[in-house]
C-alpha cells in the first residue's frame, strides 16, 4: 500500500492528451515538490518532471506537471507510441522523513 | 558523462548479508547527496536510503531501518549499501541514484541520474 496513490493504468490514442494523477496528503504533496519518473521495461527510471512543473533539458514540452492541494498530475499532450511506459510520482514525506513513491501508472498508447 | 555502476548483487539466503557498491564517475562525487532505490520484480519503485555529500545526514525507509546501512567513500567515488538480516521481501533490483543538484538538501532534491541496477535475490 503506497503512501501516494496512482491509478494502475491509463490509455490514450496517438495525438490525444492524457493525464494521470498522484494523490497524497498534507505531509507530502501538500507541503513539498512533486517529481515524476518515466520507466521503460527493463530499463532504469528517468527523471521527467522536477519541482512539480519543471522539465529537465531534453524532455519534450508535451510533458507537464501540476499540483493542487494534496494531489498532483502529469499531463502528456500529443501522445506518441514511444510514450508507452510506467510513470511514477515521488515526494518527500515530512512525517516519515523519507521519500515516498506512488505505485506507478502504466500508460498504454492505443 | 555521468556514470553510476552498481555491483555486489547476487543470491543470498534469508538472514544473510550482502554489500552493494556503486562506482561513480563523470561528476564531482563529493558534492552530491546519493541514494539507493529498489524495485521488486514486477513491482513499483521503493526508496531505500539517502546520504548527504559529507555523510553527515542519512535517511532510511522504515522497511530497512536497523538492517541496512548506507555509506560512502568520497576519496574512492563510491557509494555502499550494507544489507544485513536479509528477508525474501528485500529481493529487488537496487539502483544507485544521484541527487539532481549539489548544495541542495536531500528532501528538496530529486533522483537524477540512475544507475542500471543490480539484482539482489534473497531465497533459500
């Protein structure tokens, strides 16, 4: 049972916009930055969004992050087949004094 | 180019010990906090432990506290994870991960980049 709740799956057709959520609490999302990681099968995760809504260099602007209260979202616009991957949110939890990850959302491009 | 290369994984019996190493290159290792994150087969990511650049601060997940010890040797550009009293549920790929920015506290930082991981299997 993860401290952060993510839907296990999401899907969309090429060109569409999809969003995936990450729900937490005051001690994590409500008080700290949110980070998103992308992972393809058999490979190490890669940073996708940092400080809630910042993109590292090399990450397309099709990817965007946001936060409201104790929930965060990752949006992918102009969906492409190569976006099919697992997506994880992560936040520092003040109560646990440690990092927590969501359970991950598997994105399928139809 | 930043490189993080883990080693030391393998098969160990329940109750046994194992020491993971991570060789870092391509950046000033002594300036960055470092982390271990694991992923059980077919499961999600789980943060394990973090250590500040000068080893002054360490943080552990409740699931490993008292059993695992994170350490580093800045002279050798190396990160370690000593794992004792291993359990079946510790079976996972263990990733060595750098914090994304130097000079920033662990809890305000992020995980970037990641090594390729080393598999630890705890089984009799």
